[in-house]
C-alpha cells in the first residue's frame, strides 16, 4: 500500500479522466493517494472538481472557469482503484456554472459534491486581514520534518509520497509524544512536473485543503477521524513554490470537531480556505 508510484507526475495521473460521454467519467486512484487503506478525502474532492470542469469544457463553457468552491458530503470511504463519476449540470452561465458530481465505486456512491466554477481572483486583494500564517517562513525551516514513506506519519499519510510534505515540529507536538493546541502547520509542494501544469497545480492546491493529519492528535486523540462534510474555496492560482498550510480547530466536542485549513502561496496570497466537519476518533 505504501509503494511509491513510478510516474513523475502522480497528481496529474490521479486527476486524469477517461471520458465515457454524457457526463460519465472514470478515474483510477493510485494507492499512494490514501490515508491508511482508504482514499484521501481531498483527493476525492480534486477528482470531482476535475470531472465538473471537464463536463463544462465539453459543453462549450469558457475554459477560464475553474472550481472556485467545492462542497462534498462523504458517504463512505472507498478503496484505491477505479472510481466512476457522474456529473449533472445545474447552472450554465458565462461567469458561474454549477455541477453536481457523484463519485462511486462498485455501484455505491462514496462522495457527493456540488462544484461551483467561476473566475479566479488575480492581482492584489482590495482588502485582507492579517493572520499568523503570514509570519511563517516561505520555505521549510531547517527543523521541518520531511514526511517520507519510512516516517511513522508517512506510514499512514501515504499522500506524502505524491508530493513534498514538511511538517513544522513546533506545532505537530504529537510527533514528540506531547500534547498541545489543536493546530498544525506545514509546507507542501507538488512534484516539479505536476507544478509545471497550471490545471494540475490548481487541483493540487484544492486537494491540500484537507492535507493535515487530524489536529485532534495534538490532544492525544488518535485513530480514524472520519470527515463527514468538507467545503473548500479555491481563491486564485498558486504561485510556483511552497504552499504554507495551517490547520486548526476551535471546538473539540464529545462527538464532532471542525478543522479549518488556510493556505498561502509563495507570494503570500491566500489560495485556499476550507472547513470540514469530522468525528472525534473512537476511544478518544
């Protein structure tokens, strides 16, 4: 399950679609795009976004429209391998389109997503609030932990084999057997060939809105924390270079917790914002 893929553009391979016509597509998910044995939720979201975008391009919509918002409900966790995607166009406009996508495996729907396509932001923001992530170094620090297949975290978070993932040890205190605040910071970058393709790097940034290990780990709560619902906003194309990621939670309830991701590109722009509702690990 943890064998590294042989291709040099693994994310482009993940989001490649086989078009079966009439809004039907097939994708093949490599085992590296998993958390434990099951497909990573952010990867399912990226594949759904790719299917929505392909459907609208096939329908003659402007190619500049990109998946600016994706809201996904996760119904069950599929295994790596072949998945089928069925798209339904809900709105077709010159500025905004909306497509529903169902991702299924073995005739069972695993994820249902509503994808909004529109024009991405470009240029300087009209207004932005300061945030702690802007103080994070643009590139990984010398102390940053590279998550490899042999690292204890990499033996579970297999998606790290399809990109370069470095964790800030100052926040991921669970790696040292300590407890702390439910926050995690990291640096993330797709492989060179994936980064060089504009559409692939865009979908990679969308996927990264779910890249963090559950922040409940910093509270000593380990185990599967299933995401039930995830909404991700893609604000602009990421500049080449490292993505800076912060994931945190404000409320850990007896049953539920929310986890927010904020992602900056190398130019300091907000490229992704996401929030998910997940379940506290059993036995926590």
